[in-house]
């Protein structure tokens, strides 16, 4: 059961799964709250309790083939991007709606051939590439700094 | 997971979803499960056959999508279990997800706020600098 480290990867794989199995694949989103764990040292009772932490798990599951794709996050900043653009885009694939031109500005992305009709096979071939960079890029760049 | 009740209208669904999230606010445990899948048309042939191993790839028209939400209660606590669902037509998807994302964003209050991370990053930078 792969749990992807980046949202982009999860989105890409989920998109491919939905292309292959659009009618059986489902996407579940679990928002769960658990009491915060105290650090093992200094577990003083007088210490002010830390607020409970929530996690958000996105899971794409196809019962027919048994594929599970997961992505877990605890960052509030990611919520609206993940739900609005990622889930929104995946749901278009799920519904069988042809992809509209990508919202993100991608200067050298191949232009999606305009299929115009609702033919699903044609629509799936015209998938624009996932947004590269975005949120995940920041961390990697720092490594090169001296 | 078949809903006992019929699907709600979108606005009603959003109202109930907001309520669901507000019940989680302030608590220190619990969960909200959301799910989405394609709504099958009645005339669809579901069973793959030898001639047509993937009947779902040859659809002629876009499908609607079912969105479900529960508060994750088990059978034992059926009284307090909340289960809601709604159907989104393909042409309404964009509008629906804008609102949906908004409600989720405001409802998921226990996630790490952005500021916290910035502070940590700054602290880290300082550490590295010295």
C-alpha cells in the first residue's frame, strides 16, 4: 500500500488509476483528530496540554484491482489546493468529462488536443502534465545551499 | 456503504457538512470520512466480459459523481452516526469543488497552521547560521 511523499505523485498515480478504472475507483478523504502525543521526556503534568493534531489522508482505492494510493498530510495550507484542484481534477476524470486546459501556467507544456466531445478514450489521452514544482519544490532547493 | 436516505441537495449537503465539521471542533479525537465515486447509470453494463474487458472505458456521456460524508461512527453507535450524500452533475463539478474545498478548509481546524511552520523554519535557519 504505497503512501506517497508528495501530493503531485499521488495525484498523477490516482489520475492514471482513474483512467484505467473510472467506474470502480473511489477516493476517500479522512480527516481525523487525535490527542497530541507528549514528548517522552519532560512529560510533566503541569505542562499545558498541546492542542490535538489533525491529519488528512487521501486514499484512492479500486476494489476491482485492489490498488490503493495514499497521501497523508497535516498541513492546513495544503487543504484547499488538494481538495479544490486535485480532487476537482480527479473527479472530472471520474465523471468522464474531458479535461479543460490546465489552470496552472505551464509555458512549455504540450497543448492538450481539443477533443471537444465526451469520448473518454480521447479525453484520457489528452491529459495535461501535472504541475511540477509548486509546494514541494521549496525544500529540495535548500539542500544545495552552503 | 449504501446510504439509508436519499441524496441531499447540494446546498443541504454543504449545510450538514459544515455542521459535521463544527461538531469536531474543540474535541480532541474523532474523524470525518469523505468519499467520492462515479454514479452508475442504470443502463450501464457493469460486468466485464471476454469481448469487452473494460466496459467502463467506453462511456458515451459524462457521469455524475456521488459525494458521501460520515462522522465515522460504527454500527454500535448507530444513533449518533451521521451519513450524508449528494450527487454532483458533471457540469456542476467546478462550482461544487470550490465550495467543498472552502468548507473543508474552514472545518479542518486541527491541522497545522501555516505560521507554525514558518516559525520552525526560521528557528532552523538561525541554528544553521550560528
